[in-house]
């Protein structure tokens, strides 16, 4: 994902995700951020950190972004996700909304 039009927080997010660097990944999220993944919603840094720590340890996921689109304030990244889960690898969509400071305000993974 070398596209300079992609917000910097998203580059940092995927880099930290692939290195399983939870602290750097958390710096990408704005206060009060919300994540929706696998039918669950995680609100705030503590809940998001718990989600990332659990999924990182359980699935050892790596993400390879394939395409990026921006529409009405939402950046959608289509990516190949591989790890220790049934059906790996899978193609998922990450839909990011950003806060005014450029950090991630909301993320929906489907």
C-alpha cells in the first residue's frame, strides 16, 4: 500500500498489525474509537487493545492490502488476510473513518 493518498494512520495500522506491535497499533486510534469485527463492537482504547491482543495471539494474522478506495470520508482497504484460522487466507474489507486529527475513529472489518 504505497499510495500517498492513503492516510498515514492506515499505513501505520497495517505495518503494526503485521508486526503484532499492539502499542504502535493503538497509537493509530483516536480516543473513543470504535471497531466492529466478527459481529462484535469494541469501543474505546481498552476494549480495542483487548480485542487486538486476543486476536493477535490467537490467529497470528498478517494483512496484505490489495486495493484502496475513498468515498464520502470512508477509506476502504481490500486485503488478503492470512493466519491461524479456518479458511485462511481470506479477502476482507477494512472500512476506516478518520478523526479530525487523522487517527482512526472507526473501523469495520468484513
